[in-house]
């Protein structure tokens, strides 16, 4: 049996990766879901085979490659009837060299969004769940104000900071041609056009998606983080303009970080939403 093609969904949090997965899974040829454990398993396997393990000297490079590859084939063995599998994890942007070694023809779709609006989106969830103590933060000090919350999220190893740094690394890497950055605003304003461009990038046959009947929830996962609605997708794909709830100085602090809008020095493919119009670069 022919092995399914494997592509990856990565990028920034609160930027449409769950929505994109929910749309792609409408195509019966595709398997797509929210963040999978595959990325974490790969990291654990790499650590187990590192020099920190005294027995690593007995593991050849060929065996390391085979062991990592087995994680993918084993996890997705029940999806062998699908033509294409999309694995979602924000860490894939930090693993481009590994992806190119194992799956040289794979592409990485990176969902992006103005970082100020990402912070706004997370803050809205925190305030909506006012009686819950979100596990996105490590201690009462981090949870105390909107300033400490956004500062914590932006740290290098945290929800927004890690994803942002990994995306930037991938964007300027030698393997950046395998990336397609998809702006959240364009995905919600013009989903038909955006999906068409994604299909072209992946060299897949067009498919008629239903943008009025999209639904996906991961209540159990969100409950474990004590942050309800983190992966909830509305039934209809639509752009909903709103005023930010962030203080003006905080919004301004994160507003200018969209480096992907100037794709010089990168071979990455970028679909960017522009004011009053949309265009693909």
C-alpha cells in the first residue's frame, strides 16, 4: 500500500491552526487534527538517543533515523487509507532540518497573526474564564495582571515566545522554501481563496469546502489546561473585527512584530492580508 504524504501545520498560537485543520479534514483524502503528541515523542526520542544517555554510543545514525521515522508510521497507522496526513505542532518550525531529512517533499503550513491580536485573544479567554485558574501560567505572579500575563506568554520557552522564535528561525533558514505562511486575517476574510492557494502550494487537487458548517472542539484538552475555548472553532468562517481589550501601550509593544510581511532574505511563501484587499506573495 502506498504510504500517505505527510505535511505539517505549525506557526503561532491563536492564529487559525485548529480552524485550518477542521477545514482540511472536510476533504476525505486528508487527515488533519489539532496538535498531536508526535512532536513531543520525537523530542523525547532524540533526548533518549543523545550523549546524555550512556548507551547512545550503540545507536547508529541509521538506527536513529529509523526510530524517529517509526514514531510517525506507528502513530498514523490507522490513517493508512488517507492520501495526505497533516500533523500539527508548533515545534515543527524548530525541526525543519529533521523534517527535510526524513520527509524531503513535505511542506509546512505556518499559521500567523499579528502578535498583539494573539495576546488580545488569549487575554479574552482568560477573562471569559474568570473563575478558572489557567495552567498557561506557572504562578500567581504571572497571572496577576494583563502585563504579567503577556510578559509570561512572550518568554522564549512559553506559548507565544517559543512559537514566535521557532517561526522566525524557520523563516530565515536554508529550508524556508518549504514553508507557506498563512495570515489568520486572510484565512477568515477569504477562506475560499486562501484554501485554493494552499492546495496549489501542496500540489493537491481542488476540493469544495463548506465554510458555513465548520465545527471542532477539544474540550478535554482545553479542560486540562483550565482554559475553556482554546481550541473551539465557530461553525461559520468569518472575520469579526473588534476593539482590542489590551491597554494601548501593551498593544503597541506587540503590534510591530510581523516580520513575515517583509519576506526579503527568505524563500518562504507568504499569503498576507492587506488592508482593504488581499494578495498572495
